[in-house]
C-alpha cells in the first residue's frame, strides 16, 4: 500500500554528474521518494528548455488541425508498431473512454530492421504528420534526451536500493523500450468526466513534462494529492515493473487527470521501460526487504508479482485493454 503524503518531493539531480557523496545523496532522496509516494519532481536535469518549448509549440499546432487532417496518421495506419494519432474517447481506462486525444511514438526503427521484419509488436517506424514539419525532428531529439535522463535516474535508483549503479542496465535497460506520448486534454463536456481515470503505469519509470494547466493527482493513503506543474521540472513516477522487481518495496502509485481549467491541457509522458524481451524478475535486495502482495488494494485488483513472462508479454496484455478495437485489428 502506498504511504501517506501531502506533497511530492523535489529532487535536484544535477549532482548525479558529479559522482561520489553528492551522487549518493541524490540517490538517497530518490529512494525515499520511491518508498513514500512513488512520485517526485526532478530539477537540474539538463534537458534543454528550448527543446521543450519547441515540442510544446509544435504539439499545439498539430492538435489545432482539423480532425480529418490528424486522422491521416491515425493509429491503425501504424499497424503493429502501435504509433500515430487517436481521437478523444478512443483510449480506455478501466473500460471508460478517456477525455483526451493523443499521439503515440516509440524508438524510430526502419522497416528493414530485424525486429520490424519479424513483426515484433510495438517496434517500427513512427507516423509523423506533414504539418507541422518540425515535429519529427523535435520528437526524436526529445526522446534521445529523455532516454539519456532515464539511464541516469535508473542508475541512481539502483544506488538507492544498495545495488551496483549498472544493475538495471545489466538486467533489461541497456537497450530499453522507450515509448513517448503527447496528450491533449480538451475541456470535458461534463466536469465529472476524467481526462484519464485512476491507473498505474506499466514499466519502470515515467518522466512527465506538463504544461501550465495542471490536473494531475496522485493517490495518497488519506486522499488525492495535486501534482501541479513546476517550472523547469519533470514529474517522475515508478511503474508496475519496478514494483515487481523491488518485491513491492517500491509501489507503483495510482494517479489520474481531470482538466477543470476551461482550456486545453497538454502533457508529454515518456516511458523508460525494460527491453521488450526482458524477464523483469524480482531482485534479492541487499537489505533483504520484501513487501506483501497488494493485489487486494490495487486499483485493478491484479497482482504484478504473480505474472510470468517477458515485459513485452505484460505490456501487450495492458495496451490491448486500452485500445481493444486496435488490438483486434493489428495484434
């Protein structure tokens, strides 16, 4: 069960590049955040502010296009790569349509790449719109920058757990599955409608860029806690696979989004996950810690600890539920 908290900690990760005691101090702060809330802000991350601004500008230009234009890169055209555009209501959470539209991206792979030729789900070329023309280059630059940050943060998480800094790289993230989403949450038709309902993320680590609108909430033991946008920060949270690998010492915390601002809300979640083929096995932590299975208190009443298979198996089981129509067509 997630702990009780009233706000999310802010961690300056700039010292991760310094090494020594400073790096250990940052790792300890991240470890404490993962144990208490599973969420934390990071500042001092080094991701170029101009690149972030450019990304948001191009994203707004895309979502302002007529629906017919956006549907030219509809997800069905991405086939097994699971890339492209979806309309408001196309994606489901717990069977309910989300009040958001979005773009799905992943690592850019050519059609002749061995994994693409083999028909591996969630691998392939991205679908980029003709307008705005600069979105392609910006997305790929941003994903490269966030991949680098993901490696740094996972190394710090390993240190915080008392593991070698390279532990996660050696157990599934040297060649991570990186997925990136751009979401637009228009003002809902009714204030009771959620942009996205209560859920946990699937993988290891999510790194989220928010605009200035707000609406993200994180579940504490005593209620829901706002995670408002802070200038120059990312919101990070751990997912189901890190919950599984730490034997529940870290919990993947439920969160949700509701846009009550009266204007569009933009968010940019980047998912740094194990390799599609990785067996995300539980870790024997140096501390010997474990935690009981929390199936009964989880939002979906399911266990991340009894699952058997690769991360790809787990992920496909999840994404097939959020896009059931697309699953029937392409998987």
